[in-house]
């Protein structure tokens, strides 16, 4: 085991874990940050998406040793009051059904919009295709990302 100092949501956390422990399990089991969800364990569904240095990253396969001095943001740290434009758009469009994938969807959308603040519908679909919604709310996800982009402009 090794001691890791992690910058998560603007705070410093200590974790004494094996180097190959996936970041997801460090967040959930070691640090109690349970907003990031486990879906598939092979980085295919997107439920575990967090930001690492402002990029969307799948935490279920990312070993904690690879994070190093990176800046990690989880759904809990996206905004203090849950008022990030993507989060407010998600609520306005009423995207969630079961809600299980939504933290990963929101984190992917937020990272995407920082790089492409004026996306087309096709660009949104391409960016979000790595996130699976078992309830099939893809049309509402696209609508919410479009709304969030307009909120970011204003």
C-alpha cells in the first residue's frame, strides 16, 4: 500500500491504498464520495465519469497511481449548490428517469461543453455516445446539453 494525496473538488484528501486501486473505489469506499457510480467496471458505460485535469475520465479503470498531482472533480464538486448550467438544464428538461447514469452523463457533458461551447446536435451525439442510458433518455440528454450550451453563453 502507498499513501496518495489527491486534489478532489478543490480539497486535499489522503488515501492509503494499493497503486492499482481504481480511482472509483478510492472515491467511493475510501473517501465516501459516492456520487460517482459503478456501472460496468470496464470503462464502457460512463457512469463513473469524473473530470481529471478538466477532461472526462472513466474512474472505474483509472488506477489511483496514474492520477498523480491531477485535479479531480466529481459530481459533488461540479458546483457548490447544484447550479452548474448542465445541472440546471438537466432539471429543466427533466432528463433523469431512473437517474443511475446521470452523474456520469452530466460530467461528460460539462467537460465536452468546456471544449465546445457551441455544439451541433451531431457533435453532442458523438460526444455523449460513450455514456449509456439504460432508460433511453438520449433525446432529452441532447436537449439538455443544447440548453446548457445556451446557458453558458449568457
